[in-house]
């Protein structure tokens, strides 16, 4: 019997320190034999799956064994391992807990497709999540999840989600595209300096029907004349706000005319 065959036979019955040593073996055949060893407990399996150089064949075999996949930590290890085959990752990610899904979506090395599915899972589960988990996700959840929570407008995490470091301008604008929003969401965005100072967000706030005059009138002097004219077209904003827009356009026009006259007078020869 050759040495590899002997090691394979040992792997089937090894215990204690010998089993622990075989966890680091380079041979796929030996590692496959270890999976059939009745002494391979959860801790040993997790140590095996923690190997960065573990062959993909072992990851695939673990995913095929339903008895091993009953263990949540095994699913977690497969989902997070960078060498797990794509189809295996896509299958096990759906069984992860919400906070683990958030962690996976934020991990720099996670493939884009897997991040998207993790975020899809989180967004889909939001209505059923308890308030405590929503607050945790509002604080550190990925961008799309933060955007979905912002749209909910819950008073207990509205200010938290607006400070989320992963919340993006694109998600804020996506929320502001919704016609039906709780007034607190509009007010919260308008009061949050990080977003209210962003030109595109200011423009979206002025356009939104739930915005109040008191919160957006200060933005008008900052908008370009072309944007003011577009917003002032009939049917875009309320008639009350439209009057202010037209007044601002008129003021700018007068200023431009006065400035042109002043420059002309200054350049005329005496």
C-alpha cells in the first residue's frame, strides 16, 4: 500500500492530534476522507473551512452533504470563503442571518453578484425584522438597505440612517423620487447637512410635493437659472412654490441686466 493510501486510511479513523494534523494536508483525497471520519466534529470542520488554500473540491463536497449544511456555521463559512464556487455561494447566502448578510455585502472581496443577492435578501426581509435589527442596519447596513430604511421613515432610526457611512447620494435621490413619503423623511433630509448641501439633493427636495416652503426657499438662490426655469414650468411644482421660482428668476434677470449696464458704463470713454 502506497503512502497516500495509508494516509487516506488514517484520515478515515484519525482522532485527536492526528486528526488536527491531517486538516492541513495538501491532498484532496485525504481531505475527502476526513469528511467521512465520524470524529470530525464541528470545530474541526470549521478549522478545515478556514483554510485559505482549501481546494475548491472540498468546498463543493461540503456543500453537497446535507447533514453538514444543517449547521449554520458551515453555511456561514462557505458563504464567506473566497474560494467557494459561485453556485454554492449563491445557494447558501440565502440562509444567512440579517447581520451576516450585511457583513457579506460590505466585505471588499465579495463578488458583485453575491453582494447584490445579499442586499436583495436584506431588503426583502426588512418588513419582518424586529426594530432592534433595523436600527443596527440603519447604523451600518449597506447602501441599498440604508435607502430602504430611509424610505420607511421610522422616527427611531431616521436620524441614524441619515448618518450611515454607506448611504449614498444615489440612494437618497432614489428615495426622493417616491411621490409618497412620510413628511419626516423630507424634513430629515433637509435638516441633515451632509445631504442638504448636495446640489442634486436640494433640487430633488424642491421638486418633491411633500417639501414645505420653509425648508426649501433657502435653496432657490443656489439653483441655476436653467433649473429654476425647468421647475417653474406649469405642472412641475405647486402653484405657490412656482410663484417663488418665477420671482427668483425675475430677480436674477434684473441683477444680470443691472450688472451689464454697470459694466457698460464703466467701459465707456469719458
